[in-house]
C-alpha cells in the first residue's frame, strides 16, 4: 500500500475542493448558502481566519503521508480547527487536529487498525 495520496483519492479531494469552492462562492450549491455553518466558514476563509483546505492538505501530505479519509472544519473554544482522519501505512488510523489559522498541529491520535480475520468456512456466522 502506497503511503502517498493515490490518484483516485487526489481526484476525489479535487472534486471535494471544487464543491467547497462553489458552496463558498454561493454559485451552484444553493442549500450551502442557507446553512449558517457554511456561511461562517466562507467568511472565515475570506477574512484570513482559516487557511484554505488545499494548503492544510499539502502540509499534512508532506508530514503525515497516507490516505485522507475525512475532513471537518469546526469551531472549538472560539477557534477554527480542521480535523483530518488519515489511513496510514500498515492500517494505522490517525486523527489530526490542526489550527485552521496557521496550520499548527494541536493534537494527534493514532490507532492501529483492527486486523482482518477471514471467517472459517465451516463455522456458522
């Protein structure tokens, strides 16, 4: 398993970024403009309070290679925080909390993935 973001995941992330940009610009995704969370996030990016997701993902890819599984942007204690979940080499799951203004790693947790055990064909499930 490659420790780099695969072309398939890169295209998925690119699509996600395009969708976010459309939602933030108010074109193409009308329900996003009605959501106060999306509006607050858009304003934070425009005000420079939040680094663009692409900037954060580039840093994460360099420092913590793996496949990005999920990204969230939340407010915690009055600050914007990106939460990124990665699948790393060897099945290690990692959750990063990143300060959205400057990209500082606030916290990270690693958890070894559960080993996959094939079912014995003779045993009932």
